[in-house]
C-alpha cells in the first residue's frame, strides 16, 4: 500500500464512526460509547477474545443503516417503534465485506428482544450474544444521553434496564451490567472528552491491519452511508471516486496511488454527515448562514481522516476538494502552491459529478454545459487546466462511468433476510 503506516482496522472504524454521530444535538459519540460499554460488559462476562473482537467491529458501526438526522432522532428514544429497519439496511451494507462480514448478522439482530417476536425469528440464546450485548449498551447510552449529571441519573438508568430483564434484555447481561454499573468509573468513562481514549485501551491488543481491498470496501460502506443523506446524492461519492481514479490513471499515477485516490474519493464528503438534510435538499439558493454550514463539511472530513495513521495523502486528496488554485476556496484558503495533483483532480471530479447529477434546484447538465463551466473555472484559476483537459479528452469514458453507476445504484439490494 502507498501509506506511511499500515492502516489499523479498529482505529480506522473508531475514527470513521465519529462522522455517523453528528445530529441536531452535535457530536454524540454514540458509537464509541456503545462500543466501550459493550466491551466492558463482555469483559465482566468473560467472553472469549474472538467474540470481543467481533463485538468491537459490530458495536462501532452498529447504526450503519442510518444516514439522516431524522433516522437518528427516531432511535434516540428508549421505546422504538420498528427499530429493525435500520438493522436490516446495515446488514445488507456489510454482509459482503471481507473483514466485516461477521458483524453483519450481529448488526441485523442488535435490536432483537430477548422474549422473541423479532423479524429475524430469533429468541433468547439463539440471538447472537454480541447482538444482545450491543442492544443493552445501546439503550443504556440512549438513557444516559450527554448529561452532566450522570452519577445522579445512573440509578434510574439501571432500574429501567432491570425492569426490562427477560423481556427486552438477556437477564445474564442485565446481571453483568448491574455489577458493572455499581462502579462510578463506568459512567464517568462515557464522558465525550474521555471515551475515545478509553476505547483505545481495548484496541491495543487488536493489531489487525487492512488490505487495500478491505480499505476500499470499508470506504465504500461509508460512502453509501454519506450518500444516503439525500436522494440527490445517492451515488455521488462513488462517482467522484471512479472519475478521480480514472483521471489519475490517465495522468500517470502509480497503481497504489490510484487505489488511494479511490479511497479519498469515497470519503471526500464524510463531513456531509454533519449537515442537516433541509440544507442539502433546499430547492433554492442557499443564504449565507446555510452556505457557512455547508463550508464546515470539508473541515470535518479533514479532522476525522487526520485521526487515521497512514492517511496523510488520502486526507489531502479528500479534504481539499473545495479549495481553489487562486486561494478563494474553503475551508483552508489554500492556493496553487499548496494543492498537489491529487487534490486538483479530485476537485475537478467533484465538480463534474455535481454538475451531471440532479439537484433540488436543477436537473443534471449535459456535456457542453459542463465543459463550458469547467473551462470558465480554469480561466478564473479556480481549478486545474491539466485535469480538465484530461477529462475533456476522455469525456466519452467519463460519461460511461456515470452511466454505469446510474444503472448500478438505481438497483437496490433486494436480497431477503434469508440470504445470510
């Protein structure tokens, strides 16, 4: 791989999970908190190390089936009406991934009730142990929220969990949680300022590095979560990734660099998960307040990817796609002296993809209109002449990439739950 350091699977997932935790309430750290709680419960129960590793991978992305703030808000109440829909979406997203496939069935059942009556058909001990642990930890975190009075609230939280023993929750897990919950440290460990560091103590022993194929699969998973924010962006991240990779190949990038460009393209809009859907889908022109919200997304992409060892170049290629050669882009106001070829071709790929796609305020544009806009931006010294020339010289192939992805992404994953 073309990374400075091997990419650590657990640190990768831990960092990327932060993007899923933005809602109208801000950064919730929900996945980290549920993961930490789950591992502490598992440790108390003495479950095998292999099971704890599956638990980590499942808990840190357990809500992969959600993208919008509305979906997240639906899950932020203790008693959820139909909690299984997002479990099923998460299952279908993850089941074909090499390194995360074992997490798929765990995620599918992470809201299964102990007493049964679940879409999975499972009941009691037939529900995967890891799913039962995540279910309880998830509901504990929903009850706990981001309160600053957690030690005062803990007894109420424990009573709620105990009251639902043998109905919603596995009684053995409730018992383990009750023992664990007597420690003040458990609750204080959930503080957003400390939870990431506390979780890292469990990752030390999980020295598993991802292959480039696995990295692309994980990046593709997050691309699907990102693009699920809006029907207008249902394929945007993959389209940017495919076009950027194609341009990189034509511009003579080495194979490893092209693979990294694809990862950068898939993750370039990671920060979009921090943007309210009503802004992304506004049918008219954004006002200054709304545009300032939009401008935050590349900064969040940068900060999240900056947490991942070996992602230095990938981060630059992903996060600088709204910077301009003339220094008027955002959020860092970089200029041509600070923008490498990978960042430049990513910007062109992003603009092309946005222009060819339907938006709330217009239909996708045709070839001549797009090339005219790109040429104008070259003249304004906003984007790179070489990257635009390569795109124009290969416009037929680029349009084929867009057409093929249109056909692929319009076909939902219709596999039944029996396809496990």
